C-alpha cells in the first residue's frame, strides 16, 4: 500500500493565510493511485 504525504505548504495553502504544520496522510491502493493520476493527468 502506497503512502502519500502532503504538507500544507505543498498544497499551497500558505497563500490563503492558513499557517499549519500538520501533515495529511493518504493511504491509497495502487489502483486508487492510478485512478487519481489518470483523472488529474498526473504521472506518466
């Protein structure tokens, strides 16, 4: 199972005045990750 870690800075929330060091973890199966990348034109 893949683990995807994103900080608020990586999400670009800082520019909206949201100062938060919390991290968001998404545990995705390979299929869910592939579907997400296909939907958002990410990956190769």
